């Protein structure tokens, strides 16, 4: 039960390694993965040592990577493949080794699992167990690698999308970057965990993606919009939500909610739905403050920019009206860091 419940891949590998160590009765297990860029093998897990890195082709692990075959030696120092350097680094004495390849679903070797220093000889049952553990590890690692690759692709796609929105409504070159960094900073100060803050940094840059669906004549009009034009303009959050909404991706879910709700107000007088207080997601409540603050300090086609102090005063006045009072306080407490972001990424 413990294994199937364990979501974190590294913890899962540790549980598997402890299990193999106890059943095979070895001193330690280690799992090496291939680092393609550096042409090295590195330990993602190893009993008793910190990370070890070795050239891809060296040692017993290197032999297993090259051949994709299991390897056993009962006397490591007599094996022509054994690399004693690792013992020198770790101050450990390797006696015997069982090493099995870890494959991905395409049957490509992605790593090597080793069991080291068994009191007696390795048996065929030991090999079977290690291969089973390696199979389990391979499947989990592949899912993780795939997940990270997909996350990368998502990020790239989103950044491209946000660029399109910028072309339609060219506010300022670094507005989105600043909104991302400031949102992430406030998330962190609110005590939201690091991974969510990273998602927020990306998701917040999509807040105006719905402007893709608004005619240029309205977006680029200098002067005030008339009531009919304003009604069309107010549709951009819904269009944004429809573009971004995705059940599979946590990043896109967050981005969709932010796009939908970043013009809602704490007092319920915002649009498109007039949601109020905590009916509005925390992500949108953060972005609302940051987006307003940054937009006020940029020259628009129908007005000159405000100074940072004027914008800060506006945020204070709107605390508890347009903006969540608690998040506003955190914004004001961290105004020096906000200024730094503004200065560092000015247009």
C-alpha cells in the first residue's frame, strides 16, 4: 500500500531501495541516471552517500548502460569494469556488486540500479527482485520526466500566447513579466508553497489573453469607450477563460481562473460576474492588485502614467473596496521589493 500511495518519485525510489536492501540483504543500493547533456551518470538515490557523478562510460554502471545487460561481480576489485574512484570519494570499500539496467517504455536504458555488499553470493532470486525494482523505478521516472517535458512545453506555449495578446494591446514590453514576478512575490509572502508560486508566476502573465477576441478599434481607441464598446471590452475575461480552460493542466486551470476573475472586486462591483470577497480565487485577488498597480504606472494611449507613490496611494484607498484587505497589506509591507522589480524590469 505504501508504494502505490507514494506520489513523490524520489521518496518512492527510497522506499523501493530500502525494500530491496532488506530483502536481498545488502549493505546499500544506489540508482544512477543518465545526464545526457553532461555525458555523466549521477545518483538520484544512494544509501549512505550524497550525490555521486561519474563519466557515462566508466565503471560497472557504465558497462550496464552500454550493453543493457545485468552484471554481477563477487570481487569488485578483480572486475575489469569496476572503478575504484567512487570508493576513494566515499571512503567505502565495495566487495561485490549486482547491477541491473533501468529501461523506459521504449526499451532505452535510462539508468542503472545497483545492490552492493551482500554477505554471501547473489542468487537468481536477487537478480529477479532487482529487475522488478528497476522496472518500477523506470516507470515512475519516465512519468516524472514526461511530466516535466510537458510542463516545459506548456510554459513555452503559454509564453507564446501571452505575446499574441501583447501585440493586440501593446501596453509595455515588460508589463507581463513584472505582473508575473510581483504575483509570485505576494504568493510567497502569503505562505503559498514554492511550486504553486512558480505556477502563479506563469499563469498570471495570461490574464489579458482574452483581448485577442476584442476588436482592435476598441482596444486601441484613445479616449473613453462608449457604453456599447465597454460592454464588448468587458467580455475579455470570459474569452480568456474559454481559451485557457483545461482539465488536465494545473497551470492552465490557474491561468483560466485568473483571466476570468482579475477584474472582479472585493466589494462585488467588478465584472464579469460581480463576485465578491472570497468568492474570487486567491490567484485573481493577487493579480488584480499587481495588474492595477503596474498598469497605472505605464503611459496609456488615453492617459499619462502615474508615479509609483500615486499608484501606491490608490491601492491604499481601494483596500477593502476593489482589493482584498489582507493581500493589500502584504503588498504595502513589501513595497520596497515591488519597487525593485519595477526598477529592474522597467521598459
